[in-house]
C-alpha cells in the first residue's frame, strides 16, 4: 500500500493520525462483534452520525473475531485541533470476508468520552463548513 501525505503533515503526525484511526476502527469492529452497543456509541463525537451508524448491528456478519484489521491513511485532508479528515483504506477481510476492503473519507472531532471520535464518513464534508448533520 502506498501512503501519500499532504505536505503540511509530518511523518510523525501521519503515524499519530493512522494510530488514532486504527484504534477507533479496531474498537468499532470489536464492539460490533461483541454486540456491545455502549462501547460502539462511545466511539462517536457526533450523536447524529452515531445514530445513523447503529444500523451496522443489523447487517455486519463476521467470519471470525476482528484481530487483524489494517487501516492505511492514503491522504490527510484536514488536520486541526478540532477536526481530522483523512481518506482511508480499511482492510477487514480477515473478519468480514474477501469483499471487506473500503476506501472512504472519515472525519473525526474531539469527543467527550475520549480524545477523538467519529463524526462523519463518506464524501462531501471535511471540516470546511457547517456539519452535514446540523439542523
């Protein structure tokens, strides 16, 4: 896998950002595997995105426990004290089967329950204006 980095992101910071996303994704998949809705809820900084994501409990089918999830930061789109947005490649084939490789933008914001939490996933928002789930 090739990682590209915005010129303002140092390699040390890239490693930090990748570790943040890796930790969140491992905990997200483990919460789904365990059926632990409270652990899952704690991963989100945005309650609307958390509510929309709860449907994963109904559709995710594991082939085995998630122990070898690979998260690669392809590009850091935004990196500020209040928002991190990155284009990620997530490979969860070990626990979800051969089609479980996804590439998408994920956005994190500070969370009350932890340092960073999921705030948005998908295209169309990278911390550059009103949140898409705002009223």
